[in-house]
């Protein structure tokens, strides 16, 4: 396959950082973005294969500038990877209004604005027309996870938006959308990148920080060098971020990528369990569902 031009958001750490490395190693061209792109360092870069650009997904002008610089240097953008985002943990009632709105601004509304610009470029600038947009969502965009109600809400929103959008695009535009749904991976997502609410006293049966493996203040006082991998989850996840990024790269090479795919054995098990539950629950209430039709209505065959 001919080299492609990737524009990847959120490349400072995690999947985005690893995906940049893989794309460069395979001869693709990369526009790597971050809020402060001056800190981005990758091996084997030249002006012919790499461009680092500041991009804040909550600022439309920043998004426009990033695409303009990409087009100025490479002439087209073939693959946009909407990877920027972060985790917000804690029981719903522990989260502040500001935390809730910021979660949606970055994980959902920022992704919408990047997607809108990507569609325009792929339809109106790329010659020939076309491109691929990867939305890095989560298995939490397919199932609800305790302590992550707002994070899940942001990812479910992305999933619904992307599926509906996929039905709006003209086939001749040749723009393909994929929701990539990772399970647990050993990235900074569950460490330094995680934000927490202030614990609500009514929820003494839950502790988001303990679940995610964040050391308590007393632990830090006793062990000042304690890291976030000493807890119950962070650092024990099934997923290898390098292999996860490899899967994203492989998806980008497909001529007709799927609308959705999970990555990670835990995510696959979770989604198949969810599908099984749906298959069992909905038929139980078929009679109730169908009882609401207007009298004499002829159902489509």
C-alpha cells in the first residue's frame, strides 16, 4: 500500500505516541499533535515524513491551523486518528459540574470538531477524494462501568454519533469511519492522565482511586517513591500499548475497515458478553414492545 499521511491527536503518551513510531517505521508520513508539540521527540524524522503541530481539540482555530499546516507540508490527509482524551473516575455524585463539562468538551465535542474538519479535507481537498477517520473510543463506549459514568457517557456519545454519521456520507466520497474500542492497556490513562472526583460519603462501598491503583496520601508519606502501578488495576491490564497501536495501524491499512472493532482480549470478552445479554433480554419483552403499534399497522417485512 502507498504511504499514507496520518494526523494523530494526543501523541504525547500512550496509543498516540506508539502509533506515531509505528507509522514512521513503516514509511508513512505523520502529523503528530499535542497541546505542546515542542516536547514531541521521535527517531527517524525528517521534514519529508514528520510534522509536529500544536493542537487543542477544544479550540476550533487550533484545529484549523493544524490541518492547514498538514496540508501545506504534505498536500493531503489520509488518516485522522481522534485519540486525544482522558479518563474521569469517581462515582457520579462525586463529580463536579466543571469536571463533567470538561470531560464532554474534550472527549466528545473536541472529537466532533476534529471530525468535521477531517470530513471537509477528505472530501474537498484530497485528490482523489477519500480518507479514514478512527475514533478511539473504549469498551466503555459499549458497556457501563462503575466509577466511570461520565467517561462512558462521552464514549457512548462518540459511538452513536459515528454510527449515524456513517449513514450520512455519500459512498463516492470514500470516507471510512471506525470506532476503535480498547479494553485495559498499560498506558498512562489509568495513571497520571486520570482525573478523580472528591469521594462522596454515601458511596463508602466504592473507591475509584483504590480500584485504579492510585496510592493514598498516607502511602505516599510512607513510600515517597510509590508509583501508580502498586494498586489493584493500573499496571496489571491485559493490553500492551505497542500492540494496540499496531492494531490501529493495521486497521488503517484496510480498504474497507469495520465501523467498530474492539482491541484487547478483555474487550472482546466484554463485548461478546454484552451482545449475549442483549440477545437474552430484548426477546423477553418482545410482546411488550410490539403491543404499542397502532391498531391495523402493517409491520415492514
